[in-house]
C-alpha cells in the first residue's frame, strides 16, 4: 500500500533491500578451550585459552536489490487535480492533416494545469497500463443507431475483420480518446527539475476518424471478396450499401478513470466533448 503520510510535491527514494535471515552470533564458527594450570600459591590462578576455527563463515549483509526516485503530486487526489484545471474549453477540427484524410469531425478539450500529467499517467510502460484511462460512453445516437449497426454489429460474420488490434481500442474504438501535454517539457527528475511542470494539455476525441478507417477497410474487403459472387452475407451487404455519416452537433460523453497498477480504480467521472461547429 502507498504510505498515507507522503508530503505533496516532494521527491522520495524507494529502496528495496534484501536483509539476512536467521543469522547467528558473529563467533558461532569458533571453538574455545580453556586449560587451568597449577601454581605454587593456591590463591593464584592461571589458565591458557585456545580458539579454533571450526568452519568458514559467510557473513550476510543487507543488499540493495532496486532503488528509484519518485515525486509526489502537488495534489492529494486525482479529483483535486481535475478540479484545479483552468481555462477548460472545447475546440473543433476536421481530420484533413494526416496522410489518410477522413474529413471526419475531431473534438478537443483544452485546459491549463499547475501540474501537468506525467508519462506513467498518460502512456504507462511495457508492463504497466496508463494510470489514466479514457473511454467514450456509447449511448449516443450516432454510435448506437448509426456507426455501430453499420460497421460493427455483424463484425466477422461474413469473414470480414480488421487489421488493427481490436483489444487495444475496443472493437468499436471507444478508447480512441487521447491525453497529451501540449508543452513539451521534461518529465524526468533532476536537480533543476524537481517538480512536474505546469502548462497546457488537451484531450482528443478521435472516435469518428477511427470508425471511418474501420468502415472503409471492411467495405474494401467486402467488395474484393463478394462483388460478382452468387451470394453475399449480410455483413457485406450493409457495408457496400451503407454510407458513414459524420457526427452531428451535440454532446459526446466520456469517462475518465484513474487506476493504480493491478487495475484498482480509485476515481471515475464523466465529462463531455461538445460538437458545436461544422
């Protein structure tokens, strides 16, 4: 468990030690013998002691197995951090700047923070998922009544599947929401960078673009496999006869969650992207 008495905005060092177990007395490999000698005066005493080494002793000491430094947050909870976002604002763009242009609506939320998000929160590592997870809430009309039935409802039934890893963003790409710091400042601890920098961040709602990628990939495969054949499965019929529409004006809800390694969710709250421009 994380200690409850950590001080905010402070650098700590975590050290994992291997301590010796069951070590005996420091001289338990020695054998001592004492011989009493006779003297002329009975009130005097004289003895000779000998010490023999009976075995080799390897003295165990504490060993540092791993150590690293970490920085505690300026805020006591993730909820407190979100509460301190300034200048929260919605912006809009069209996906026309990538190599493959979809011309679908892209929604953004921008804000300012006195402490930006760090790499573990946004990206995780090879063995640890990002601490912050973002996922769309799909009970909106464009998703439930249009995009999902057209592209995903009959997924795989006609032998048509996607090239992308659907376990990453989901079959319906509900996790195609991305968090990034807009100010490219170092997140690495150093003597000159002992606190996480302030600056601007943004959230990107890229679900329409990913749905567009999926739709045209599956439709191209349907055309290649079934056009000119005697029979066509319903999945292919929907794809070839359908047209994917852009998202209409309105609110697009999403959930932001904070979870510790092991998928223990400590915070979850719903927010909205707003599509107000065309």
